[in-house]
C-alpha cells in the first residue's frame, strides 16, 4: 500500500485533534483513499514528548526536522499567528511540500504571497479549517458552488461572540459578566479582543470573499465593529421590535464593488441566522443559480477543527496519488483572474437602523431629535419613549427605514452635541431585507 506522511508543526488543541482523527480513522481513510495516511513527525517547542498513543511518531522541537525530511509529503501548520508561521509555510513550500493550515489571520493578510509561492512550486495549500471550524464552507465555495455568481455572504463566524450574545439575550446578563464566565468555561481567551471586537470574524470574511468573488480581499479592506458596547437594554429593545442581535460578517456583490463589513446586527427573529445560538457558527450564502445555502455547525474545538484539517490532508493525498496537483485552484479562481477589490465605502451603505438616544425628559426634546433625523432624510419607522420623572435622563428608542450611513453619522453627531443629550447615541444596523 502507498504511504502519505504528514509533518505537524504545533501540537496544541487543533494539532491534537488532527492527530487523533488520523489515528482513529486510519483504516477508514485507507478504504477511502487507497493509501496509508500517517502522522510521521511532530514539532512543538512547548512540550517535551507526545502522548503514549503516538509513540511511533518522531518528535522534535525543531521544525526544520520536518522540512528536511524527504519522506514528509504534507506539512500541517497549526501554531497560529504571523511569525514564525509564515516563514514555516513558505519554507515548506520552497522544499516542494504541500501545506495545510488553519491560520485565518495569516491568510487574510499574507495569503497572496503564500498562494503565489505554492503555484510557483506546484504544491497545494489547504485551509478548510481557517473558516467555520468543522463547517465545510471553503470546499463548498470552491467546488460545490463553482457554477454560481455569489450574490452575498452573511454569517456568524465567531463562536465566542455568539455565545456571549446568546447568554446576554437568554439571561439578561451584562457583557462583562458573560465574558468572565465564557473565559472560565474556556469559550473565550484570556485576551478576547480578536473575538469580541470582530477581528477574528473579519479575517474569515476576507478569505471567503476572495474565494467567492475572485478578489484579493485583505483584512484592512473590511470595516469592523465589535460587541463590547452592546448592553442588555439594547437586547431588550431588539426583542420588543422582533429582533435578535448577532455579530455578523456581511458582504454583498454589487458587480463593480463589494460590501465588506463586520458589526453587531439586529436580525429578525424568524431569520435563519437568528436561531443560531451558543458557540455555533452559521454561514448563509446566496448564489444566482442555487439560491440560499446555509451551513451550520461547530465553529471551533479540537475535533471539529481537526476534522477540517484532516479533510484537507485527504484531498491533497488523493491529488498526490492521482498526479493531479492543483486540479482545483486554491482560491477557486485561477491566479491570473484574481483581481483587486473595490470596496463599498461605509458612508454609501444604506440599511435600516436602531438608535437609542439618552436625553433629559424635557419639553421639546423629542421634536428636536426627530427634527434632526428629518433634516438628514432619515425616516422613523417606530419609536419607544418610556415615561420617567422630569429632569431625569430617559432612553428614546427609534427604528428607522433604510437610510444612508453617511447621513446617519451626521445626524448622530448633531444629536450628541445637544446639551440635553447625556450619553452618546447607540447605533445598531438592522439586517437589510432581501
């Protein structure tokens, strides 16, 4: 039987998941691939030995031992971060080895350099685990939906943020309390910035947009807002209006320009994405041929992500065995057809909005605020003004019809400058109806 040997850099959570999957599924993979796919080498500087069940795997603390081993066919990078991950991947590629990674941050910033190097050296790059954990979103875009013009992508792509918002919604708890619990349970990192401020989601959106549209989209192209400013009162008002707040990645293909944004969004309660709770992910894609497709599942975790990495290993193994390297372009489009993106300016975005204005409860305040909205051509759809003692701040909540972001920004600036407004106006976008 033929052999495919894997070299793994990084024996952390996902690395252990891959190793376990290859070990437990070894016989099944032989039956499906026609070769013995084995973990041959592991390199990791943070441990001194591997668990007993991997006693036949050669261990080292030097990644060069993997690059210099002529028997290693595929190098799997699972250390994350920019460096030395980038250097390791490029070195493996230069040695003629195929690479697999879950490193969305690296690909969303330096992806073009890595993919160009792979084409030059006639090797493959697998990155299914970089978006959506165990959800097969990359393969779906690259292959299953290849005959579609992708019209939009909307998704919950970070389990930590979705868990926090779900807990706030279901139990009325403040952000800081839920975050602390999430950290204690292992759902959130000690430094949760990338998760709760939308950066991790933006990394993933950049990768999906590149595949979907054939455009070299990078992290810096995406407008990003996080969830740390969301308060239980806004979640309560959202519920009154029939919405749930989710951290969404949103991109829409306008032909000559594409939207690229990550921000808290009020989603109608009957929408597919509104029903996705806990630490799960859900990605909704619309193609002109297929219509709506929703992929849902575990967006992180040892075994779900390990499953996605293993899928890349198997795909590349099959291509090695059949001599069909790069049969499917890494980014779906051939390299010469991947262009530069024109990103829709956020000031040109048009969508409905939720506003929560905090002001003293005095005569004329409401008419002044609505007058400012009218001045900027922002049409009010509904409003809630709870009663309270005079001279005490109250929340005045508005839901608007579709309005340009630029006009909204100018109106909020004018409202917040009023002496009677005692706190910055809270703005949350509503999901655009299709």
